[in-house]
């Protein structure tokens, strides 16, 4: 009986560590996504003046890079939770 209880506590500790890791990764992903969304809204408001500037392509490239980074962070977060990744 005590071996089963010890195994249960060990499993609970392992799951708590995974939950903490997941929450930390989720917080980073949400924070970076918030930055990208906020920057997108600001740039959308400034689009008329940016389109006349000579560096308009740079803004587009920066936006695409930011979007891809957010997408990769979410993908990494979700892929870590697959059953075969937890072994």
C-alpha cells in the first residue's frame, strides 16, 4: 500500500513540474504574441505614412518575421504536450 502511495506522489510531483514548465512557456508565448498584436495595430494605424516611406518593405519583413516567431513559439508549446514527447 505505501509503495502505491509513494508512486502516486512521485507521479504528482512529475506532473506538477510539467505544469509549471507549460505555464512558463505559455506565458512567454502570450507575452510575445501581445507584443506582435500591439505592434500590428500601431503599424496598421500608421500604414498611410509608412506606405509613402522608402523603407516600407522593411516594415513588412519585420511583421512577417514577428508573426513567424509567434507561430513557432505556439507550435513548440503544443508539440511539447504530445504524448510521445513526454517519455
